[in-house]
């Protein structure tokens, strides 16, 4: 087996972090139960933050980002995995302070990995990635909240709908029979949002006109929110009785305002979603859904790139220009 591999490396300089494709040695990877040859990864906002050296994600540089990886086990110290197994690794410390999926090899604890379920390929898994997993966890939380009535026939709203989490949530809610309103700041992407299942497309300004504080007209049963801030405030004021919002992001700010009224007058709920540190069994449950009854086609919403294309894609995501998912083939 080769001892060297290619990776995207972020290095601190006086002018800011610099990104280069470098050759690294497998022996320099951290000690781990599994050595995995990465076939695919995906680009998430947290990866872009790590690559740019934004505080709060990665402590030490040079560093290889990439919180997602799917590939083949090359060596294993755990009897639950053998050479040749196809696995998914997402979250935990991968790509944060442990060399991540933007390199051709990773070395990780076996407790971070799951076998790719039958019915799902490595490429499909990384077309979803952490963003898809987060969307799946959000929808699953809403299903559990509505376990006696289900999602079919509901009205739902998805914020950040052209992004990774939002676009997968739109597709999944539509597949499960919900009438989806997509909120976006990219009005030129209406055709894209309609093509993935959105029944109505509104702007953030439209939402502000439709919703009222501290409590307004009941409009939606369910929400998937990646924004927080004022947008989450508005969603909570406009749910139907018994409604719920699953929140997983903070692009609109780390805090939001709310009165007690949505909770005590309409019995609404706010469901927090974490896709990083949750038990492996919960991740496995969601991936099995995506391999079977939640199977969705992402071909029209995925852009496939190589390592050399990543610096440009990272700039695009920071400029707010990413639409759908960015899949990286290694």
C-alpha cells in the first residue's frame, strides 16, 4: 500500500489561511482503530470555517478539514470491521481537530464509523453528508413529535431552503406528503426549489410580512430551521396548534426572541437538532432510512468537484452562493 496521499491543507499565514493540495504521509495520521481510504467527502459550512481559520472550529494548523467521509477500510484493529468494508464517518472530531475527509486517507476510532447500509452507495451517502444527516434528524424529530398523526397532509416551512440542510429537508418533507413552503434569499433559485418539491417559495421579507410578534396567524404545522435569529422568532409565532420547529443552525444569529405565548396558547415545541455528538445508533438509524423508505435522488442538486476545486467552492459558500450539495471525489 502506498505510504503517501493527497490532501487539502489549510495553513496559517500573515495574510490569512492559505489552502494548498499537498502530499502527506499515512504514518503521520493519528493513531486510530480504522485506516480508511476516502472515496467521497462533502463540503459543509463548518468545513469552510475550518479552512478559513475562523475561531471555534479548529485549534491547530496546518490542518486538513472535512467533517464527512465515505470510503473503504484498509486496515482495522476492531473485529467489528474488516478490510474492504465500506463505511461512513461523519461528525465527532473528524475534520475539526482530527485530519478529515479532504484527504485521501483518514485514521479514526471505530466508534465514529458505521457500515454503509445496503441500498446506499458511498457517493449517495456523501451527496447527503452531514447536511443530509441533519435534515434527516430534523424530519425524524418532527415525526416522533407527531407519531400519532404523521407528516402526510401537513403544511411545513423550511428556511435556508437552497442550502445543504434546507434542500434535503424540502425533498424529504415533500416525499413524506407535506406541503412545503421554502424560504430563501435567492429568488433566482425558484425553479430549483420547485423541482425538488417546494409548493410555495417566499423570501425572508415575505415571511416578515406574513408572521406577527409576539403571536400571529396560524399558518404551518412544522418547520425545519437553519437560521435561528429573527427568522426562528417569526416561525414560532406562526405555527398551528400542536406545531413544532426543528432547529439546527445559527446563520441568522446565535440567539432569538420569543414570548411564552406559542408554547402555552398553542402547545408548540422547539426541537434542537445535533448531528455531531449523537450516539452512533441514531446516525445509523437515519442512514438506514435514506437507504430505504427515505430514498431520494440528489442528482439535480449535487455539484461534484475534486480537491483542486475546493478553494473556489469554499469562497462560494462564504459568499452565500452555494446551492444544493457539493460532493468531493477523491
